[in-house]
């Protein structure tokens, strides 16, 4: 991939990440964070930067974990004493 395309990917990842802060719904925020993290991981691979890859793998995992936990709680009300309709 050319240097210009690599730079463009980095800027796109930046835009997606910043845009995630403007989403009102938590699910949309997490989806944007996960997309941004994947773009940053691709960028990190292209520039061979382990810290960029690791940091964004952690961001992706945290956003995915939170999304899965929220979805599980919503589909299993009252599980473990948590009822999202009440709490």
C-alpha cells in the first residue's frame, strides 16, 4: 500500500474515532469505537507499530465486551439480580 493510502487510512480512523463521541445511543457509540479500532489496527499493521495495534485491540475488546454484556442483560432481564428495565 502506498504511503498516501496508509496516511489516508490513519486519517479515516481518526475521523471515525472522533465521530463516535457524537453518537447519542450507547450501541452506536460502541459500534463506531469498534470500527475505529479495527481501522487503527489495520493502520498499525501497515506501519508495523505494535503499540498502535495493542492499544486498539484493547479498545475493540472493551467495546465488544460492553456491547455483549449490555445485549445479554437486555435479553435476560432479572439474571443475576439485574433488571435493565428497572436498574
